[in-house]
C-alpha cells in the first residue's frame, strides 16, 4: 500500500466510524428529551426510566465521538498538511465554532447526568435539550466545512495564492445548506430506525413490553418523519450538485455521454473501460427533471469533463444506488407505519411491522455511509474542488501505511467496546429499573 492510498484509506476509515458515533450523539438527546418531557407531563415512571436508560447511551456515544473526533482533527494536519496550510485560515471558523458547541454539549451533559433530584425539573429538562441542540450544531458546522471543500468560497485564488479571505462567506458557501439539511435528516432517519429496531426486537422477544413499546414509538416517529422528508432534501441536493459539480452528478448516474433529455438509471453494472452501463432500468427524462426541473433539459455527461478531472464512476454510481434504494425502502416502511397509526392499530398485533423495523436496524447507517462515499469519492480528484488536487495535499512523510494499521486497530477496539456497553445496557433494563414489569403489555 503506497502512502497516498494509505492516507486516503485512513481518512475514509476514520470518517466512516466517526460519522456513526456523531450521528447517534446528535440525535439520541432529542429522543431523551421527548421521553423526559413525557415523564414531566404524565408522571409515568416508565418514561423516567427510559430517559435514564437513553441518557447512558448518549454518554457512551459522546465519549466515543469525542475520541474519534479528536483523532480526526489530528489526522487532517498530519496526513494533509498542504491542505490545512492553505485551507485552515479560510474554513477554520466552523471548526472553532464546532469546538465551542462541543464544550457546551459536554457541560450540559454533565448537568443532565448528575442533575437528577438536584436541579429544578424543567431546568434539568432544558439541559438535555441543550445537549441535543449543541450536538446538532456541531454536526452542521462540520458539514459546512466539508461543503466548503465541495464549493470553495470566501477567497480569491490568484497565482497559486489564497487572497482576500472572508471566513463568513467560506462557512456559508453555496453547498452548506443542502448538505447540512440532507445530513441532519439522514442522521435522524438512520438513528431513529436503529433505535426503534432494537426496541422492536425486544418487544418481539416479549421482554419489558411497556418500556420498549414507549421507546419504540418515540424513535419510530423521528425515523419515519426523517425518511419521508429525505427525498425532498435529496432533490435539493441533486439540483445543487448539477449546477456546481456536473462531474459528480455524471458519475452518480454513470452518464458517460451528454444527453438531452437524460434518463435516470436504476441499477446497472458499470464498465469503466468501455464506458458503458449494462442491465440498468432507464426512466426517460427523469434525470433531466431531477437535475434541472425540466424533463427535456440537457444533462452534462463525462464526455465533457477532462479525463484527469473525472471521479471514479463505478464506486460513486453503486454507492448512490445503495443510498437511494435504501432511502426508498425506509420511506415505504414509514408510510406503512403512519397508516398503521392513523388506523389506530395495535403494534403488538402487527408483528410483521415490528420485524420490518428490526430488519431496518443497519440499513439507515449503510445508506449514510454510501451517501458519504458519493460526497467524497464523487469530488475526486479534488480535495478543494477545482483548486487543489488530493494528491498534492498529502504528507510527504513515509510510513503512512503503519499509521493506517494502528488507527484501524483503534477504531475496531472502539467499536467492540461500544457494542459491548450497549448490549450490557439493553440487558440491564429489567435489573436497573425494577418497576418495569417484563410481562405487562401496552397498546
């Protein structure tokens, strides 16, 4: 493994793990706050126990997210020094603000975890909300920095120098809103389905039905709303990418030739040598509409992009297909769930619906990872789109492959520890919360 590939692999691995830890840390506090609010309004002890159980999960992912995030900040400087040398002064503001949001989140989480029976009950609830809001703000700020890499702004690039720097314009670049919206909805959808699926599994196993059913309903509502809104944010993102990064859109759809109108491809096997796609289902004019809002519009293909500026097509296309396919499936499950709610059917009588949520436990995160592959691989060969190539930003230091192996071991260890802690937390529900009767049921 050469050093350039090792550096890219290490960043991919680090981001792949961190995105899961951070998304759960962003979203779980809101589940916790809803449960806490229901306890304050109804005085139902089950909601109090649920809040305490979820708060421990929040604490676990806050700690792991802090570790993986700290590692990432070092990796940016160590692996990509040329990038940070030029980009640091320009997009440093969202990172510094993210640090502030992180400290606010840490302080608020401390208040919440140790504030039971010590703080005013509504102030205590408010600290939980602060955990969620500051965590969400952290995520948005980091995405704003990534969006800047896709849509550089806030400087003039003259003779290889970065002049007239405007950090505000850099942070609020043209891509930040569409990426932040899409990312936030993806976080709520993925985490919501994962949490709802775990509690659905416990219901199917006839364990602590009251506890797990209340937890399931809270998580499922967040997940299903996010899944139904995600196609709308995806449409906004597609139109934005079509304007700013036509090469990425062409790779997403494996569009080798400029077409007017352009069909939307569903599936298909990409042959990068022959520049063909076999076995795909074509929806006439659909890509033209998604990209430009006009079924007859022209969509630029890779034939209009210089060879040395084209992203890897197969990886980008497959990742995009996985993301859209899973997103569609989760949206359909959400529709079924809301129809079930409207008809006021008991979930305990709809075991097949609970099984669907169990099957969906990993799917949201698979789609999430696939979406980031589309974002990052689809931007290649650029680290700053149209300005700096990724190969020009990597460190000249040798031995990066060993660093990759070490970081891989660290992240694998983190994952095993987190999985063990969460498993233990779930198994300890009937032990820690003695007033939860495992044989009771609730509709």
